[in-house]
C-alpha cells in the first residue's frame, strides 16, 4: 500500500532526499518495520523535505535545471510549485558564525 494512503498521525514518517528524488518511509511507533514509497520528483536532487503536521502538506526543496520549492497535499502523489520563494537583494549577505551557524543578513525583496 503506498505511503500516501496509509499515513496516520499515530505513525512515523521519514523523508529521505536524494539525487534520484524523494523517498518516504512510514512505520508505526515501534519502528520495527518500514514501508517505502517513491521516488517522488524523480530525477530531481531533493535537498530538504518537511511535513507540516498542521495541514498535512509535504514540502520539498529540490533542483533540476533550477532551484525550487514544491508541495504536495497527497504525500507525494502530485506536486505543485510554490508561487513565491525567498528572494534576497544583492546587498544581502551570508555570515557564518562558528557558534551559531549560518545566518542571512540584509533585506528580503
């Protein structure tokens, strides 16, 4: 059974982004057996994925020819590109602080 049809709030969902797309793994709370679904966004380099537990919307940051953020309301069966993503002016800068990590400085457009 595909992950999208068996997802429940009582289970554990693990998203794995790869250069071959996004894979989802679903298990119950015991995590003894995992069910794999995917690849979603095949051929795309998926850098990050996150599930918004409030809405059930799955987000993925990926690249294929360009960078984009897409979302799915059915756990990967279909995808919609986000209409707007973060944009920064040329005056924006990135600063790396060894104790705090990376922070962005500057104005958002």
